[in-house]
C-alpha cells in the first residue's frame, strides 16, 4: 500500500494520462506512409525480351501478349548498289509470346529461312530485388525449332533445340549486364566432301556463352551490345556472333534497330551457322518491332 | 486523498477520451483506387488494391494515401509510362489529408452523402480540394465510395503519349473502401 501513497501515485496517474492522451492523439495524426513492397523486383533490366538475338532475362507480365516482327536485311558491305543490303535476301520472323505469370512466358514464332517454326518458354527463377537481398536475376530459356522446308526429311531430322541459362544484374540505373551459357543442338547436319577431304563439317552441338549489356540513354532509349563466343567444336567457318542495337520504347511498343552478324533470327542457328565476322565488316542491318497487348 | 482522486479522474478522462476516439475511427489498407484514362478511340483503367486510410468521426479527420507503384493498367509497358509520368521515385504516394465537413449520423443505415475538405497531394503538388462521396455504416464497418475528376495539369504532370496519341489530361478517379473499426484491429 505504501507505493500507492499520494506522492508516488500521482506521477503514475499523470504518466497514464499522458500516455492515453497521446495514444488517442495519434489516431488524429497522419498515418505513416509506407511503400507496399519496398524490396520488390527491380524495374526492367532490359527494355524488351531480347537483347538483340539472344533472350534477355526480362519477361512479360502475366496476361501480356507480345507480338514481334524481326527483320534482317542483306549484308551492309554489298554497298550502295544494293542500298547496303536492303535489296539483298532478307529473313523475317513473326512471333507471339504470352506471359502466363510474371515469371513464366511461352511463345511461338515462324522464320522465313528453313520455314522454321519455333516454340519456346522463359522462366525467371530468381528476381533481382530493390533491397539487394537478391543481387541477380536468373532465368531459363528453352526453344525447339521445326524446319518445315520441303526436303524429304523425317520429322525428327527437322528438329533443333536451344537451352540457355541467363544470369543478369542491373548494375546501376543505367547499366545492365547479362551472361548466358547456352547449348544448341541440331538433330541433322550435313558434311560436304571434296574427294577424300571434308570441306565443310557441321557439328550437331555447340556450346556458347553469350554476353550482353545495356546502357540506358534515357528512360526510353537504350544502347545494347551482344557477343556470343562459341566454345569447343564448331561447324567449319563458324564465327562468333556480334551485334549492337538501339532500343526505343514508346508506350506499348519497343523498336529495335540493329547491326548484327548472321541472317538467322533464332539463337540456335546464330550460334551454329554464323559465318560472318562483325569487325571484318560482315554485318547486316535489321529491326525488331515489339507490340504488347493485354489479355487481362 | 484529494491528490489521488484528481489523478484518478485525469486517467479516467484520458481513458474515456481514447476509447471514444478509437471507437469512432475506421481504417483500411485494402481499399481500391481506380482511374480511367482516355485516349482517342479507347479508354483504359488503372487499379490499385492498396488504398490505405483512416476516417475518424470524433474529430472528422480523413487521411488516405496510396502507393502509386501498386497501380496496374494491365500492360507492363503502360504501367512504366505511368510511373515515369508520375515520377514515383521522387513522389511515391498520392495522398489526401483533411476533414469531413458534413455530418454523419451513425443511426442511419443508408448511405449518406459526405464531403471532405483538405489537401490532396500528387507529384509533389499540394492542392486544396473539396471532394464528395458516400459513407455508409454497415454493421461495424464503414463503407466509402467517392469519385472526382483530376486534371493532370494541376499537378504538373505531363500526360504520357501512346505513340503520337496523347492521354487526356482529365482522369476520372474513383475510390472504394470498406473500413474496419480501429479498436478491432
């Protein structure tokens, strides 16, 4: 009872009075502003789902449908007579990709060369987070191509594949880098002979490590570079592919203008069938148009 | 004895006061914000389910905000355009803080017209506004439905362009929320 004497009791009551008053007062004060997901995924590592030829780790949001037109002209070194390759033989690929979830997309495309249909998926296993708890982005890609050119091949002979692991990081507001070990495989390849000598030997399987980078010029414009060195056995005269590109984003469109080696437009073909060397001047002009629609 | 009684009375008054305020406060963190944007030939809608706010009938305080990064239009690229236009890195919230200036009778079960007056802040620009809506007490929950037109120019926001087509400056805003009594949270 002693502790409840008037002298000690009064401060306790005053404390309670103040606490309750302040407690009531906080209801009237502004509620603290909090971000819903401060550690969420970082914004676009790349503006589109491709760097140039190789896929980027960027995936489509759930319910988004991306329509792509990829076009590559003839070689620029054909000169002014052919308008730097514009008159030359061109390859074109139409593609549709759909975001099943924010981390998984599927797609289909059709290229003019080989009358190739390709079916693909991309899955983001890890997302780089704003709070740095996850420092990288990790994605897998698979692609199966079916050559439909009339040539008497069996169905299984017409198939080719790509598998890729994409590791990327947005290093800063401006710069993103990506490394992509990948493997391409063709069920059927050919070898040309000149008497007893093999003149041209095609390998069925190629290993490569694609390197890609992006520099944002501003929020809607980016410069990209891509280099795809092949390791181990390779098809005769195959060169490492190289490309540079300019991305321009306008609303639901991403336009890409590029200079690249190879007239193929799928990764497995570019790895295995590129005979052009960028720094010898063997490159081509091309463009990509991406248009995103919502199916939500 | 007199000292003790006075102290007890103060505590009692404060306690009753706190209960009264808490008993007349409602809160939500899952309200809906919707905006409708027009461009020539079509409209699109952006939605967030993260409207957070408090309505306190004891002192008529109304305090709401939304994390603008949670607004989704259905197309990722369009969301990015919106985030750039709103400059949400610099100004992550849209918020209103003000007072309910109409009476609200808790004994009436139907929705009642309500008007608030206060400061609406967006893109770092503060504007005194007067907004109207409907408040309804359903059980112990307070249901809010309000809408108004927002002119992007008033908040120094340049409407984004979809290719060459410019989004209309007037955005139709609607907020709906079911607020729970704060003493039950």
